[in-house]
């Protein structure tokens, strides 16, 4: 069916995007899922799809290498669509994201590396002060 091929291709396209973003090579995924590079290449080209456990292992690797929960939720939805031959766009599988966090994340791309370093230091200082305050409050009670 043409729809099955399109769904596999959508999954493959997004898998490639995440792999590039996370600097994960096909050979890395092949090692994790216990298959050959050729098998993983067929998945990356949309010819075939992962088995359930293989997908779990591949997505765990992407998560360890920096893929966000939202990105993995979309990849998971595309995987389920390709595997089941059903369209799931009407079902929201993504976890709700705090709007303030989302705004901050979206604006990080506009900061220079030195600004990111400053922001990171501010966040670490805030976390340290927050933990220090919480520790002080717990010892007072």
C-alpha cells in the first residue's frame, strides 16, 4: 500500500533528522539494536520498520545523546503510525509542556555561546541558592 510506504518514509525522515541532531550514526544504532548496518540503512530509507524492542533501544540511545522528550514523542507517534498503518494525528501523544519552559527553549537558539554560558551560570547559581534555602528550611523544622 502506498500509505504504508508514506508512513514508513515519514518515520525514516524524522529518524534521520534526530540522528543528525544527536550525532548518532547508523552503525551506532545497528550496534544497539543488534542488527546489521544494512538492516538499519533500510529503516533509515523507509523500506522497513523497527521491531518494537529495537525501536525502544534506538530511542533510548537517541535520548541519551540529547533528543528531547517531545522529539521522541513525535518519533514514537510516527513509529506507531508506520507499524499500525493508522493515522494518529488526532490523538495527542505528547506530554503537555510548561509554556514558560517552551518559550525559554525556543529562544535559546538566538543566544550566542557566551550568552548561553552566562545563562547556564545563572541557572546553576539559582539552583544552588534554592537548594541551600530548602536545606536551611528543613533543618529549622
